[in-house]
């Protein structure tokens, strides 16, 4: 199963650097430019999507609808709360990241810490990874598109590439990120990034091990990136 993972469109909270969690916010003024960028890159990479999966949050569902309309009316969107961003409870919604850094210094330090009336990053990682892996039986030799959130993406990359989650809770994941996972028997046998590179690569957490091909779409028997030693 090939899993293409993208982030939802930019919202006003993203632009103003505010935390959303399970909340939502209106679209940013130029929200569509990022989605068009990704859509064009998927076309250039000749990626045909067989199914679309989305978080249940509005920003992800609307993004999934954009891609469904663009890539084929036959595509059915399956949305689920298991792909939602971390549930911060009610304490952090619409709080600026600067305020959080000053007043809640333990934020994004311990993935096992449960936010009041919410959940931990580890719990979010467990539910989202479990859901994606559970789709393999129904999508053998198929490509699925998953629309999720930065926190979910960090958890997925960390799990699939056996990285320490605690040290990667704040890696940059832009709205032009495209993660490309090849899953076989519940194991990621290949990972690549087709869009704007994430902090996992730019910060040197993952290093390239194969430079023979400069093509965006690489064969499934290569593993372009592995964890840095």
C-alpha cells in the first residue's frame, strides 16, 4: 500500500501562529495556493489516487474535498477522528505559540504527558498510526491519499522510521509537505518527500542513502531516507 500524506489547508490560526488542536478556524486568504501546488506535483509525479482518507476536523475534510473534486468524482472520502490533530482539551485553543512557550514550558517536551481534558501526543500517535496501518488489507497494491495534521504527520514519520518521538515533536511540516510511504505487512519499506521538505530532512534527522535518481517518483525498492546515526 502506498500512502501519500498531506497537511490540510492553511487557516487564520496557522497564519497568526495560534494553536487549534481539535478546534477549527477560517481559511487563510491564499489557502488554495498550497493545495494547487500539491495537486500539480502529484500530477507531475503521475500519482493516481484510489481512495482518500481524512481527519474529521473541518480544515482536513474541506481539503480532502478539494482533492476529491480535482482528482476524480469517483473518489469517496472516508473521514475519521482517529486522524485528528492532538486533543489539547480546552486550555490551549487559540493561544499563541509564544504565550504557550512562556507560560507552559513543558509543552511538546514529553509525548506521554496528557493535556487536561485532552490526550497525550503518544495517544494521538497510537490512534492515527493504527488507523492507517489498518487500511492495508483493503488497499493492497493501491495508493491512498491521507489528509491530516502536522502533529499526526510527525507521529507517523517518527513511528514508521523508528525515530524518538520526544525529540521530534516540533519538526517543521509545511502546508506543501507530501509524505510518500510504502507500507508492506505493517512496515514502512520506503519513505520519501515529494513537496516542501520537512524538518526531519532539513534538520538532518533523516539522511539520503540513494542519490542515483533525481526523479521525484522513485521505485519502491529504494529507501531514499533513513534515520541519521
